[in-house]
C-alpha cells in the first residue's frame, strides 16, 4: 500500500531554535499534503494544507510565520517550526491523499514526529 | 464539514465484537463516512469507508442506516492489538481536509 514517511521520528531542541520536519510520499505523487498537530490525549488538529508549487494554506489560529511549510516537489513537504518554544512541543503528523486510492477520501498518514522543546 | 459525535471510550474483552456508533445528523448528500484507527504515537490508519447500507472489508464492517444520520463501526472478535482510538469522519468525495473529532478510545482487555 501507499506509504508516507516522516523524518525525524522524534527531535529535541532548545527553545528559540528552529526545527525542520520532512514528509515524503514514498510510492506516489502528492500535489497536496496536510500537516496536523496532536497534543497528548487530544485529537488531531489540522494546521495547514501544503500545496506543491504554491503557498501553503493555514487554518485559522495557526501562525504562518512560525510554521513554515514548503512543498518543493511532488513527494516532499517540509514543516519548519521557527523559534520553537516549549508550548510547541507536540506530535506532528502529515498526510497525503492518493488519487488512485482504494476508496474516495482515503488519506495516508505519516508515522508522526515527536517534537520536544526544552 | 458535518460534525460527528462518538462515545469517548469503550471497554471490551478479547474475542468480543465491538460496535462504535457515530452520529452525524447534518451529513450532506455527497458526504462519505470514513473511519480511522490510531495507535499511540502513530499516525491514523484508514479502516473503512461507506456511503450507505453496509460495507465490509477484512478488518471491519460499517453499517449505515437509510437516513445516514449515524453509522456503526463493527470490529469482530477484537484482540488486545485493537486497543486504539477510532475516529469517525464525514466529508465529501473530493474534500481532503479532514476534521477529526475526539474519537473513541477502545480498550480491549484479556
């Protein structure tokens, strides 16, 4: 089946630094990818839509200057958390829909990246 | 996106059938119903999707009544490895922006 990978799987960084998270669709092309954030014991919250070749679309309340998204190719989207603070510590998950998926509306999720800001 | 309501948690034992009902009173004509499973510290995984009546795959069954205002995910003969959070989502065919509700935490005990 389709696979979406994320790198790194976990990262610890100091407050004030920036962290880049990669999301790759390994065996299909994805013109659109999505980034979610999930705090402990909570549901996934959609942060932004990553569009290949154009600017990302951010959900209300998500700071676009803090969470930089770049969709450089049809298989890679990156999320950069700039000037990270402890409150940015969370589980970040990306997803990508596949046009020829088994069913409509099916998306493939990455394994997630655990970010801890100290 | 249609709002969904699910029980917060359910407990079961190995070998039992687990049925999770999701309410989506405002479902639109072109909306599909999709269920995802999420294990701790992992991304969600697609389980099943349906539009009406009944859908069955190797993992689960999805029952959708005629009015489509609710749906029931049925997990047959659960095992400990089925302990996870199950999310019910409703959305249109080409609407890839998923809105996750609280989900149902299913705990399977030996």
